[in-house]
């Protein structure tokens, strides 16, 4: 159990009154504002308390560190206003215990409180994707890999509700499959529709945009199509990479997008890669997309995956209290299913169902057996982007350097190593791997593979580096080194 302490007094006992806890949350929400409270403090819980010390649990180590650094003093001061005898606040990252305190009384964000009525459907534009009711900001587990995207999405939603113009257009979110970008798009839709009585929203996929555009041209209803697009306050388009190599669709999207931007309307886009990396997109459109704010949702680290599992198990146990999933099983699942949150959730759903059906605690051996197919499939589907990211972190360079033209030794060795591992651990061909490394030729990848094989045979230290990286990727463990954006970790 990892702890961060603001002072050094006290000796906790496991009790706290519901009134004190509710009062503390209410005062913090008033002092810090709903936005900060919802993002950083909403999911704190009481681990233990005495007259002199309160220990608060945090869902992730990143959340613990951030809260301690930015809000620790405020929380301690507010606690002292309620109980002057409090001398210490301890922030802990640990599995959430089942204490007597009723955490259902927590103040919920507005989208969880407001009722859903028929007016919501009326304010969704024609052909909109119905938002998933389980994909709200409240249900999104925030960690180091996604907190910037989460904050940006929340800010955009609040600006739409307040009828404010965006600071930058568009907000472009990108990531691999199953890392949360579609969840955030849904969360924005829910937040806006439940907190604004007038905002009009259109949420579609790029494929849907193309089909509707083609239908409008065939039926000579392009004016009606354009009116539908321009008469919204918020446009969200998912899977934008679909318009690659579709020139007519790109041109129409470009005009509709510019029209909304000129009116000060909000546009949120998502794709599986950055606009700079989407092939088959015209330079003018690419430049316009890059003019806004482009944010990557990185692969989850093990602490975030554990927090996601903790949330899922806690909710399941609220309905089925006899289900037992031990810490060893949770860490096994979080460590072995690393590339996709959907697969992670599917795996824990299966284990919880088995535990409930058999009325037996889930053991590690049973988990290994039941998830063997999922784990093997997950390992086979390791992405080139994840290999690049992990290798860049391992060697302390930026991900951008993997794709860049520089050929210094400090960059060439990691780049060649990542290419070799990509060929070893994925089914990608030499040309496909070269394309993911800044559009390099397949012969460059072939040369990299030969170089790594030769250096590994001659240098035991380097050989161990390569094997450590491979183990790191297979186990799904967080890598060490520099942040992929270039900020050194301390």
C-alpha cells in the first residue's frame, strides 16, 4: 500500500461519521469548483480516520500523487475547519475496502443527476448515434494516459452548455481501439444534452457522413443535408480516418467543418491516428485539422487497468456480494490484457460471471485457464504503436523520434530495436512496419532486423535489453524512462 502524507501525527481508527464525510465533500466542491472536484476528488473514499488523522484512498497512484500535490493542503485545511483536532491527511493508492460509510451519498456530477426526457432525443440531429448511457464522465476512469483528453472533453462540453465559443477548433482525439475516445465522445453528448435546454448536437461516424452525403446528392437534397450540418451547436464525428482516399467526401466535410468553425460552433473529432498520420487526406484538410488541439489517448498503464477493474468489480459486487475476485487475479488480468480496455472489461466480466455462477472465489489457476484464449489473442494483437511507445520510454526518447529523419546513434538503436520487435511480435509485413515508422521503405526495416540480430549475438548487454523489452510488452507492465512527449519522469 503506497501512501503520501501531508503531516506526521496521528494514529488512525477505522471510523468516520457520514455527516463529516458529506460535509467535507460539499465544502471541497464549493471551494474548488465542480469541475476540479469531479475530475480529481469525486472518487476518493475513506480508508480510516481518527480524531487526529484521516486516510483517504485514491483510485490510481497518479490520482494520489496529483491530489496530494495540488489539493492536499486545501483538504487538510477544510478538515480542520470541521474538526480542529485533525493534524494529518494520508493519501493512499490501494484496493478499495468495504467500510461502513455509505459512498452512494457522494455528490454526483450533473449528468448522473439530471433525468432523461424526450427533449434529449429531439435535440439530437437526424441520423445521430444514440449515446451509450454507460459512457458518461462519471463512468470514465481517469489516469495518466488519458487525463488531458478527459479534461479537454469536459471543458468542451461545459463551453457548449454555457454557449461559449471554443478556444480552438477542432478538438481532435486519437488513440488505438478501445482506449476511451468513443467513451469521451458519448460523455460529451450526455453532458450537453442533460445540462442545456437548447443546444443541438449531431454525433455521427465519418462513414455515416459519407453515406448521407452520397444519398443527398443522388436524391438532389444537398441543400437539406447542408442545413442539417450547419444548424447544430456541437458536431462530433467518430472514426475520421474513414474519409481517407475519398476526395469528394473530404471536400464536403471540409466545407461543413469550416462553416461551423466560422460560426464559433464546437467540433470534436476522433480517429485511430493523428491527422498528420492519416494517409489519403489532402494537405489543406490535414492542415485545417491540425490547426485545432490534437490530443492522444495513450495506452493504459497497469495502475489504470487495475483502477478500471476495481470499478467494475465494485459495481458487480454491489448487486452480487458473494462474488470474490482476489488481488492476485486482478493483477494477473491487468498485467496480461494491456492493449484494449474493452477486452480487459470483457475478461473480468467473464470471471465475475463464473464466480457468481459457481459461488466459489475466483482463483488464479481458474483465471489462467478461462482467459487463455483471450490472453493469447491479446498477445498476438500487440500493436506497432504500443511497441514504439514502450521502446521510446525504455530508451528515454520521444515517440516522434521513432518516425523522424535524424540518424544519431541514440535514436537509430531504439528505432531499429522497435522495428525488430514489431516484426517478431506482430503479424505486420515489412512494408506495413515501415509505414508506421514515418513512411520508411521496407528495406529499411529488413536492415534494422538484421542489425539487431547481429548486435544481439555480439553484445550480451544489448541482447538482454531487447529481451527485457519483449518481456515488458508481453506482460503489459509500465515502462520506465522518459515521458513520450519529452518530459522526464521524476
